[in-house]
C-alpha cells in the first residue's frame, strides 16, 4: 500500500549531536501529532556513536538507510582540522546523494521580506572530495597544504538536470548557475559548460543565467529578489545556503534534503550548535521544515502543507518563537504550541 493510501513507511532516524536530539525529539512529536506515516528505526551516528562504539558511522546505520532508503537526520559534529572525516560527507558519498536541495523562504519578515529562493548544490564532487595532503619543507612537515577538487562532466550534468527538472515540476522560472570559471577555469568551468548544455534542453520552459560566486554573494545581499533558483558546486552551495538562511531569519529556519537515485536523507542546514546544546532553546523549525520536505518526497503533500501552515501560524499569529527569532519560547514550548495548531 502506498503512503497516499495510508501505509506505514519505514525510515531511519538519526538524532545526531549537540542540539540534534532536542530538535529531533521535537520534530518526531510534531510528526506523530500530524499522523505522519513514518515508522522510525532509530540509529546512532557521529560523536554519540564514537562514545558508544568508537566508530562515528557504524555499519548498522548504513544498513538501516540502505534498507529504508529514507532518513531524517539531526546534525553531526565534525572535528575541525584533524580527526575523523565528516560523517555527513561520508553518508552523501555512500548513498550517492548527489543533490542537496536547500529552499529558503521567508516566514517571518525581518531585514528582508518575500524571499523565495531554492538552492541546488552538487553534493558529492568538487572540493569536498577532500583529496588533501601536506608537503614537508625543511623542518616543517606541514609547510605546504594541497587540496584537489574533482568535478566530472557526468556529475555536473546530473545535478544540472536535477535543478532544471525541479524548476519544471515546481513552476520555477529561472536557474542561475554559480561558478568561478574566470579563475578555476577547469574545476568550475566544466560545471558552467555542462549546466549551460543541459539548460538548452529546457529552453522556453526555464530561463538560465549565470554569476561568478563572489558577485552572486554580494547581489544576494543587495537584491536577493532577482534570484529564483541557484545551481552551485559543492563548496559554493554550502556557503551560499548559509547566506540564504541569513536572509530568512537564520539557521533555525533553513531545511535541506540530500537526494540520490537510491535514497534520500533530510536534515536541517545548521550544525550541532554546541554553544546552545542541552539548554532546550534550539529552534526546531529547520528540522521540522526538512520533515515537511520528507513528506513531500513520499507523496504526502497534504500533510506537508498542514505542517508548514501550522508552523507559520505558530510563529506569526501565536507569536511563539525561540530565542534566535527574538522570542522567549523554549524548544518544548514552541513544539507544544505548534502541536496545538495541528
Ligand atoms: P552551527 O550551524 O552548528 O551553528 C552556528 C550558529 O547558529 C551557532 O551560534 C548556533 O547556536 C546557531 N544555530 C544553529 N542552529 C540553530 C538552531 N536550530 N536554533 C538556534 N540557533 C541555531 O555551525 P557550527 O558551530 O559552525 O558547527 C558546529 C558543528 O556542526 C561542527 O562540528 C560542524 O562540522 C557541524 N555541522 C554539521 C552539519 C550537518 O550535520 N549537516 C552542518 C553544519 C555543521
């Protein structure tokens, strides 16, 4: 039986690190109240898994996602500089989740109003392949650092096709290709070239233009309304999606989906926020909106729409907001108010 007919859908749940367990618990409560069809299989990854098993990405987590092809994930902490490789990056590579979809839409008008931009980020190539090494010179073993980025024509075409297909299906008008092909002529030149080729297949249906990433960053501050969809390489997409979050009230409001042909993992754009972890003040809206994208993904647009509408009413009419949005509500208080609205 399909989800639309009321069947249960097995899905992996990774609470994550830092504020992860707090926002995940809040999101699961809301999904339960909504009558969402997910049958959760809870798995531990990240620092929590290192503490429990010594491995940040235990085989059980991979097996569970391989089986369910669907996961909701809290943020996972990655050590800076040294230490283990990012579990987020490993998950994206393992399941070939080549598309990172990060919509940014104003709910609470603030410094900017009426922002509605969808960023599509290539998720497994570019500088994130992190082929890195140091070259020793004299007594300094780390005198020179080298990093190699890899973009393939196939990978660039695949993500461009994802973006243009998304545009067609969701009634978006224009895709802006973001690159640095004036300097990184090979690495981001191939991205621009492949994306322009794919764009031709959508001529007359979706407009296309392009921007050099630095100019794009500035224009996002001056006049973000000129943008509809941004199509970015991995690193640029990571940076610009945080900037987009800044236009709509911060990281507490920004959801994301990692999508491949075999599996999809939904998460917030934000990280584990160690500065506020354990205090019960984190804004769960990003992960809740990610859960909304997950409902869309499984064909339950009806529930997704109800969830988004209740979030909006709670924030705008009830004026219940967490601290990052200038409010006083705790994570639990916001969640309770939202459930009332469902
Ligand atoms: P962060 O996103 O965790 O936090 C940045 C700032 O935003 C902090 O001040 C934090 O308190 C605030 N913030 C973030 N989410 C919030 C929320 N829901 N409600 C209220 N405030 C919120 O970024 P960071 O501090 O650079 O990274 C912390 C860790 O998270 C690092 O180990 C990083 O590698 C990891 N990280 C993981 C993911 C992921 O799992 N996908 C994404 C980004 C960063």
